[in-house]
């Protein structure tokens, strides 16, 4: 195991170390103290270099901890079982699964740090005399990082570059943050380039901005609600905006991939809207594969039988068996890995710890799991993986379907969903309601990092399997204790 080090940043002004789970990667946050000139005022930074760095910083979203963990491990489609001494990590994973986290949780803190730091870096770029195009890119990046702060915690700290180091950042309410993010995106849109689908879409574009605006308005009822956990009232005018933003993405040439897993490969042609160019998607297979497979994984995360059983056998999203043709990594299938596992040449793998055939099972406990327990998940295949995707067209397509349904056009929503299911090889649905739409969302977008947001919107976040604390306040994470100490303008979220 390695230690993740997060150095002094402008919100906390402290140094911390966060123990990560079974990984060989080290993520070191750089110091982001305020840039000052000789007179103590803001010193403009090199915009080109800062933008390049900001895009590289998006790699934090591909980590299996922090931001991703908060979006997936707290939901009913992923479980982080402790296997002997593996994945214990002082309970950081179990508490996410059970919703028993508190304000000292290390991944809540690391995600808070990373997101707020990156949002401020974009503010520095905007204040450094960028071109119109560069400003638009920085506004998009600021909006993207602020979006996740708003979604996870509600309150969003905001520091102006004109503030001194001892001045505390003001704090935007969730409603104020929503308006600020929308304003950034609307101002940025005209100056952002038009870009069609590409596996190398690693910079801001009109499609990426439209995607985020659609997501904002789809969830507006949540972000503007005074209640912690619904029921939420979705305004038809907001749903119409979602449809319009998604239609704009479609007009830029985006479409569903005919083969589901092609979307996550280097051969993707029609779906990638916004990807992380820095690094690879390797965490997504390392975090789930067994250590006796090729590539050797960390034998970690699995999905739940109840979720797996929502798929039809002919639904291509459920995956395909390994090729086992002797080529590198051909012993690994796609989608859900269940039952006997094989090496690249087709021979049965034997678990070197138990000396038994390696057969992944449906059943998996949260604690004390055997090494073979749990269905594993592969969307990015090590043999042909593309870059890690932050936005893909299928999610936009589903956002339109949901907006149509919530806006009163049930027939249009059903046609949209059946269009997706036809491409995925699944049977057409006779009717569509919120329950079946929620299930379809899960089948299409599993393990992509945004399930928590969907569960909250559908009123299911506190009812999932394994949830020990079902109180409505858990739909927001606690403000980290260290952040409260550093900024008196922050107020802890109710219930913590």
C-alpha cells in the first residue's frame, strides 16, 4: 500500500496524509498558495501552462479513491469487501458503503481538497488576461470542479484572487453555486470550439459545456430544494432545457456506439465527449481484478447480485466471455466477470492463496469476504482501453429521456429508451415510469462514477443495500472538520 499525500492548499493550509487502498499509485497535490507579486497583489500566471496543468489535473477523477469513491461506493451497484487484511484501510471503504462516514473521513477530505483547489486554479487563469478562448476553457473547468463540490457538499467556498492569504473564502449556498456555475458555462459557450466525438476529446468544447448544463438542469430540483431528500419537483421549463442541450450535442455529430464496450476502447468513434488525456484508465481494472489474473489486480471491488440480475441475458451491456486466444490479456472478459476465470491460453486459474479454482460468485459480504467472492466488472479492457471518460453521449441520451418523462412526454421518453435498448440488444419496454427509467440508467452507466447523483435525484440514496444510516441528511456529505477549522465562513451540514 502507498500513502496519498495532500500538501498545504488554500482552503485548509495544513498538510495531511491519507492512507489509500491496495494501489501502486501516488497522487501528490501541489502547493496552491496564492500567487503574489512584489507588492503583495495577485501575480498573473502563465495562462497556457496553467491550462495545460489544469487538464492534467483531471486525472484525479480516474483515481479509485476520493471523488470516484464518493460517487460509487455509497451506492447499490458497488461493494468494497474486506478480504482478510486486504482493503481494511481503517474502515474508509466500509463506512462509505454503510453510509456511516463522518467529517473526518479521509476520502471526503481528499475529494474536497482536490476539487476546491482545481476550481481556484481556474479562477487564477481567468484573472491572468487570457484570450477569449482561454477564458472560456477556464470557466468550463471551474464550473466542472465547482459542480462536484456543489453536488457532494452543497456549500461551495469561493476565493477571489484579490483576497489576501488571511482573508477567508466566502461560501456560496447550493442555490448560489448553481447560478454561478450556469453563468460560467453560458458565458463560455460562444467562445468554446465545436468538436465532434473523439477518443482524444480532452479539452473543453461546446458539447462538453452543453453536457454539463443538461446535467445541471436535470438536477436543478435537487440543488434548489430546501429539503435534504425530496420528493423533488421537476419544472417542465428546466426539463425542456435539458432536451435542448442534449439536442445540441447530437447536432455536433454524437451518437450511441453500436457496440457497447467500444465506447470505452481506443476505437470509440461516436460517444466520447470529454476524456482525461493524462494517464490511463488502468485503475478501473486494477481495482477489481484478482491478483492471479493477467493483469494482476488488487482483488478489490465487486458488484451486487441484485444489480447484476437486472440485466437480460441478451443485453450486450452484461458483457462477453474472454477470448482466451493466447494474446495478451485475452483471459479477461468484458462486463461482468462471474464463474470460473481463465488465463490467456484458456487454462483455469487457481487462486494461489486458497489453491482452489478461481470462480467469482454472486454472493459477497462487506467484511470477511473470501478472495473469490463477488462479481467483478470490466468496462475498460486492458487490451484496448481508451482514455478515462468523464462525459459520454449515452449519458446525455439518457438525460434527454428522463427530461422527456419528467416533462410530461412519456411516449417520447419510451421511444428514446427503446431506441437505446435496441442498440444494446435488449427487449423493448412496453411502458416507462421512474422505476424502469432508473433501472435503465443503471444498466447503461454502471461504475462510471455518477450513480450517487442519480440515486439522490430518484429518492433512492438512503434505501440501498447495506445502508446502515438511512437518514435524509446523508444525501450531502459532511464538510471536512479540517475545512471548518480553516474557514469560519463554513457551516457544517445538518445531521453531522
